[in-house]
């Protein structure tokens, strides 16, 4: 195949390199745009959401898992998915910033003498398994989405840099490293977003065939609706003929290996069936391990732990958006299922009563939107007092937690019998914001600590 | 000669000698008694005989109402700055005003200075440091601390970033020294009961004492009563709040606790914290949240708290190893934390603390109770009543929102607001202007000269 590609290249070279230049420019623009969206200047607005949400894979999986379109930004991803039906791997070619990085890395790799390697279509397995997981609400491998990984890279902008942020930021460099060692391998074989587009494109061919057959057999369908499909099929066939051999899927390096039997539905169907079984099994397995992470505090308005861990794409948007920097990617979770999931800790600040930044930037709905910003409607936990540590337990002068509580959820109750003054927390008023825990003068173990609900 | 004195004769001798001695000294004794009004010798003197206070105007029962008739009050004293209340805020205010050049009169309800700090046995000095350990209480408050440091057994834990603990008697002594050095006019055992008003301006205050009602006239009055007695009497707007009322005590012989025995049973409650006196701890009490202005409540607090303290010490003594522990004293003053709080021109808020707001009219910087947050500024407006003139608040009754009251009332923060009120009062009195029209930059300059920290 390589031989044919080489043979065919010279005649189409000027046109191909011009197109390539435009594509690279477009992807560089996407990279810049992503960088701008993920930079701290925009962190307080909803825009960082767009970076992972524009991924067709993320958008499809979260929409399936949630059974609704969570936000307008997800529409962008769904649109990207729809466009992948007629235009093969259009996002890889025109939009993917990580693909651009991988291409550059591949070029370096090739310059270093590294050779392309072959691999089964891992990306397709991942994409299918995750889609199947999404059906049961646990799109398990979604964090391997390139746009989510790119967003994770920008977690390094948060100071101080946490261990979790470093791990999350390693994903894109890892993709580049893979591309250096095995040029083109990531985009062609591993990337699940590329693979999903490939699947969608094949689906598109099937659909066009079916509709073409429908026209041939029935011929009575309305001209308008069928016309679109017909044109789509035509252009697709055209592009397939032209581009398949020159191997530009996912950038110049993605060879056509992944697209073997583009017109043949059988391997895809088989892959889909087995992948779906793996996905369903994996999802139920992963869901089971999430019980071990029940002790972790999640951002306000986070969905129930198992759903949360399944939906979270580990993009780090919430951690970057948090003005008090209490959210960090979990670097040492009790279960692998929670690795790099955002975890809240009140070591420096608390969850501000006037803030809902993290709920506004989550692309996957792992953190549900909080319209109106009523923190009490979406508590992240509840404060509890350990009287063996509390200064009041020793009759020492301290009204700190009562006074700093932004929700006036703490009242001090005096017992006439024991002469003991005890802080009592009103569960109706405590959103688990952690203001009390931060302010508690007892240390290192605080006398008042926020625990997850339940 | 050779027969001894019989008992009757002996008594006669004794009587005669005594009478002679008494007669001989009568002249000098009487003159001394007349002069000083105190006993001049071995028995107390009569200051006035068969006295009936002629000029009294009694309250009258009219129907079932009690009517206090109008009457003229003797003017005890005239002064530039009158500071009502000799607690931590009042003493510092008076000294600051005097050092700024004003004639100052300080009036105190009890027989000692320091208020709740000394009389309330609030011995642990919370509030002079902020997050990071920086000490924000400077000026006269810091001077008091330094002078305590020079005394033997007056203060412990006096090192950067730590809340020190003082001895109440040492603090009372130091405050007496400083008040005398400053040449303040002082009236003790005087309870400020009324404001002398001229329209919306206060012109002095009325005091009740064993000497009856008397007036002290002043150009500027500083309300350092803690409860805002003067500002309330003057008709200034305030917020009436409830807070926990406790009673602090001290226990002794903790150095004679048998540690071997004590280790075998759980530590009893109410052992308190160390004081500069070896073996003596101070024991805080938080108490219930009540209205500290209600005399029935205050009475109930005193009775209940005293009973609890005694019984708790007995419980401690029944714990193996603690048998020798005893109750040294209960505080002379009930631990009333917050009652009246001025509605000032400006109010100290938690939001300003969190935001680290800097005020152009800053007159002091407050600290945290447990170094859990940064410094917060006291704007001059927090000492100023909205409508009443010639009156300044100092101490725990300055204008602060509810959640800041627990910071405002801390002793170093009372030093800070007292210092600010004292200097501002002196400047107003000497410049002949109302405190609200005072040249704030001049107040700030003098405060800085007196080594106050203004951020």
C-alpha cells in the first residue's frame, strides 16, 4: 500500500501540499483558539467548556449517557459528529490541535529514523466500548479524548501545580512521544476521536448506500431530502477515491489501514458487537469500583459518584475555573476509576458562596449546571464537628466557624446540665462549602470537617 | 505597797490612763479627721453627726408609678476628654488622649482598671496577631505588653506568633502605674448612668456613686463602657444583641497533681490553661447566649455560674491525682461578651476583612482570634455615631456587624479602637471641632507618632 501511495504521490503533490498547508493552518488556528479558551483570562466564563465539548466523541457519549443535550457547547460536538458522516475524518484534518502536535512529533520521529508501526484499530475498540458504556451511563474511556487531554494540559496554568495536574498534563506529551517513536500511530490507530469519525464515515457510506438503494427500489421519496444524501454520497465517493490512497486521515500520517473495508460493513458490525459487550462489562466493573471513592468530595452540583466518575472527561476545566483553587485532579484515588477525577480539598480556600464557575465549564455534565447558583440545592457535602478536637469541647474561646459560615448554618447550643457549648450544623443550610473547615484554628486535624453526603 | 492591786483598782488605772491618752490626742485626731474624712487613729472618726441629706430629691410614688423629679446635679469636674469605662479600651483611650495633649478624665465603675481583661480574668490575649504570625496590635497596647514583660511573673508565652497569657494582678498594677504616670484625673467606683445632652451633642455624663449623682462636663466623651451605656443614654442608634455570658475562674495546685494517678483516668474537664502563676490555671466559661443587659438574666448567670464552677472543681478534686486542686477565685466581673453595638457612620464588616479593604480613614488594624485570617482595618467612621456629636465609641461597642463582634471585642482590638478614639477625641477637643469634622490625617499622624500600626 505504501508503494502505491508513493507511486501515486508525485502527480497530486502540488495540490495535496497546498491542501495540507491549509489544513495545518486551520489546525494551528484551532490550537490557538483552544489555548485562548483554556487560558485563565476566560476561565470564569463558560467558554472553556467548548474545548472538550467540541469533540464529537465526548458530545455523543455524554448526550447518550445523560439522554439529553446538556448545553449549547455540546451541540458543537454533535454537529462535528454529523459532519463526520459525509466528510471523512474532517476534524482530524481541519480541526484537531492534538493531531497537529502528533504530526509535528511524527515528522520529528521520522527525521530521527523511527518507523511507522502497525497496530489493531485500538481507537475503534475504545470508541465503541465507550459508546456502549454511555448507553448505561458510564462512558468509561472518555478521558482519552484528545480534546479532553489538551484541556488537561492547560491544568498546568493553575498555581500551585498539583500532582494530579501534572499527570493530566502528561497525556498530550505522551501522544507526541508515541508519535515520535511510531510516527502516525496515534492518529491512525489509537485516537478514539479519529476512530469514531472513521466509524461515522463508514456508517455514512452505509446510509448513503441504503438511501441510494431506496431510491433505486422505491424511487418515490421526496427529491429534496434524498437529494442531500445523494450529493453527500457523491462527494464522499469522490473524496474517498481521491484521498484514500494518499493517507491523510488524521493528518498526513494516518494511513488507510484503519479504513480497510470502508465499504464493507461486516468487520465494523462485528467490532461493534464485541466492543459493546466489552464496554458494557467494563462500565459495570468500573461502576462497582466507584463505591470505594465515596469518601471523596466532589465539586458542588456533581452527579452521584458513579455517574460522575463515568461522565468526567478529566479535562480539568473545573480545576482551572475554580477561583479558590480547591479543586484538583485526584492523583492518589482509592480506586483507579477515580484517577484524575476532580476532588475538592479545603486546604487553602473554600467553595465560595457566590461562585458556580466549575458548574459552568463542565463539558460532560459530570458537574450538573446550577442555574441560579443555589449552592444549597447542590451541596457538595456537610460539615461535622469532632468535639474531642473542638476548642469549645475544652471551654476555650472560639466562635470562628459560627462567624465565618456564609450560610449561617452553624449555631452554638448550650447545655444547662453540662455547661457545654457545642456547634450544631443545620443540614438544611450547610452546602459543605468548607469555609468553617478552612477557618477552624485547630490543626493539623481540623475539628470541623466537610464530609460527602450519605 | 506590799499589797498588790486588786482587780477594780487595776481597771480604774487602765481606764484613767486610756482616757488621759485619748484626751491628749483628741485635738490632733479631730483636726485630721476633719481634714481627710478618714480615721485618724485607733477608732474611726465621726465625719458629720446626726446628718440628714437635706438637698435630696427622692423618687416619688405617684399612683403606682415611680416618678424621678427634676433636680440639679453637682458638677464634679470639667475636662477636655471624658472617658467612661476603665477597661482595656478606656485606659488606652485616656492615656492616648492625654499624650496627645488633652486634659483627660477617666471614670471606672469598679475599683481597678482593665475591665474584663483583669476583672473578668480574660487572661489569654487573643487577637493581636494575624495569619502568618504578624502582630498588628501596636501602640499603647503593645507598650502595656512590654511593661508586663519587665515584671516578674506577669506574662507568659510572649513570643512572636503566639497568644500570650497575663496575670490579672500584674495587669491591674501596670495600668495603675500608667494612669498615674499619664497624670489622668481618675474617678473609680463611678457608674456612668446618663448623658448630658445639648440638642444632638453630648456635653458630659452623669455618674452614680456612693457620693450620689454627679456630673462631669467634657468637650468630647468616649464611650468605653463595653455595653455602650453612654451612647445609648445619649440617644445614639445601636444594635442590641445577645451573646454568651460566662464567668471565668482560676484554680490552683495544678503543680501538685499526681501525674501517675492522673494518667490512669480520663482528664477531668475544666482544667483551663496556664497562667504566669505556677500551678494556677485560668478556666474559661462560654455560657449560654443571653441578653447581657437584662439584670435578671445577669443575676441568674452569676448564681448558676458560681454554683457550676464550685461543683466542677469538686468533680476535679474527686478525680484520682487531682485531689489537691482548689478554686483560687471566680472573676469579679461576669463575662459579658456583647450587648449594645453602635450603629456607626461606618461598620466593620466581614466582607471588608475578606477583601482586605483599606480605608482612607483607617485609625487602627485588628487581628484574628486564632491567626486564622489576615488583618482588618478599623475605619474612623466605626467609632462615630450617625447623629450624636462629641461622642466616640471605643472597645467592643464600636460599629461592627454581628460576625465581626467576636473580633472587635478581643482585648488587643479594644486597645486598638481605644487608642484611636483617645487620639481622635483629643484632637477634636483641642481643635475645637466635632469628632466627625476632625482632621483625620492629623489623627493618623499622632497615632503613628504613638507607634500605632495603621496598615
